[in-house]
């Protein structure tokens, strides 16, 4: 039996790694296409794209990991049943609960991996991703250097650049500033340059014209200049004061410093409790889905048609549990004191697996058999 447990666990881990790789690859390709288009359109390099995709991997792995656990359990159990290995073990007197030992260990191991992922790797990756996104958003080249298009870096501001030279010089620049309703400023320049230091960014225009429209006095004045500096710092840093993403806040902060997080970041108690306990439920659900997959298939006896009804039932149970998680999450956001209900899908999954394994150990025909008279 110990050898069978090791063999069963090894098969589960091997197929789990395989399905995880396949699912992550499919989801990664789907999501990276739009990200690649956006970064290339913003003038970013391939290294920035690789960095952004690497930082998004923990979130992607967390999403597909329960599916990989469930699929691996179904596949291995169905194969062992089809090759009569489970039938042989049951014939030796092993109960379904005894055969489930490898599945339980598998669920615990994947749950521990999920705990590390959701409580350590994912918050750190999201925090670093926010930092890099802020750096890219402050990148003048990515935000403003786009030739041939009318850009609107802020409400009331329009920028147009006809052509950008290889050395970074801007040709035929048009800038309209209408943020002050009482005064509209329009600048044109034959050439311009973007200059930035640590705290300030400026657009230096050469050989141009400044047009000022005074709405109150209904007057229009023009000024020719040989060079002119326009401060664009506020256009680049308009989102710098944005609060942290709640998913980037570390688990210790959500556990012991929620008052500080609420004061600084502005999140409600319900949002913090939902995020905190969701990280733990992602771990516990791995145990539940692995047991559900195994126990559901153990309900079926030998059939030349296979275990398709049990497979379908297992997938329906998985969909039900995932749907419950989405509904319960919104309830906790509204009422933080109800956070224990977030663990209801895990509890229901383990309870159903327990019932199925007990039924598999005592078939319905035996339960319904009437005792004979002495």
C-alpha cells in the first residue's frame, strides 16, 4: 500500500505539472497578445514586455492552479480505473478512504504551494508591477512622443507632432492648453525637444508662435519666440497619488494593520477581509477539488463505456463551487463580519467528497439490502 500511495502521488504530481504548464501557456498567450500590442504602441522594448509578463505569472498561475489540480486528479483516477489498478486494490480489501490517502497528500501539497503563491509571490509581483507601470506612465517618450496623431495627455490639453527625428528632435509641434476657461493658450514651434530631470519635465520649443485668447476681454494676442519652455510635469504625474492595489498589500498588513491600511489607502473593512481570506480559500480549495475529483469517480463501478457520467458530474460540481465563491465574495465586501462564509465552498466540497467515499465503500445495493429472517 505504501508503494501504491507513492506511485499514485507521483502520477498526480506529474500530471499536475503537465496540465499547469499547458493551461498557463494557453492563458499566457491569450493575455500577452493585447499586452504586447499596447507596449509596442507605447514605444516600449521587448525586455519591458518580458518583464511585465513575468510579473503577471503569479496571478495567472493562481487562476489555473485549481483547474490543474482537479484535471490531474480526474485524469489519473480515470486511467487507474480504466487499467483496473484501482479495481485490483479494492479487491485486496483496501477501502476508498485508504486509496484516497495519496489524493489527500496531493491536495495538501498543492494547497501549500498555493499558500506561498497567494500570500507571498503574488502580492510582491503586483507591487513590483505597479511600480513598473508607474515608471512607464512617467516615461515621456511612451506618453507623448507619437507622431502624426492628436494626443490628449490631460483634459483640455492637445498635442500634435508631425514628425520625430532619430535623434529625438520634434518637428512642427502644436500645443493647445484650454484648462483655464478664461484664457486659452496655443503654441506652435518648428522644432522642439523634451528635457527631463529628476523632478521636472519640460517641452522646449524653438522658432515658434504663442497665441493667447482672453475670453473676458475678447482679445487675441500673438508673440513670436526663438525658444520657449513649457512645463509638462503635471501631465506626466497626474496619477502619482493613486492608492496601492489591494492585491499588492501584504498579508501581514491585512492581518494586523488594517486600521492603517484603511486610513492611508481608503479601503473598507469588507474589501480587506475579502482579500485576506480569499488568499487562504485559494489554498483550501485545492484540497477540496482534488477530493471531489477522486471521490466522484469512485462512485462508478466497471463499465465498458467508462466513467463519463461521473466525469460530467465532477465538472458540474467544480462549476458550482467556483460560482459560489464569486457570489460569497461580494457578500463579504458588503458585510465584513460574514467572512467565514468564504470557506463554505471548501467545506461543501470536502463534505460531498466524504459522502461519496462512504457510498463508494458501501455500495447502494448493500445499503438497500433487507436483512433476512433467522
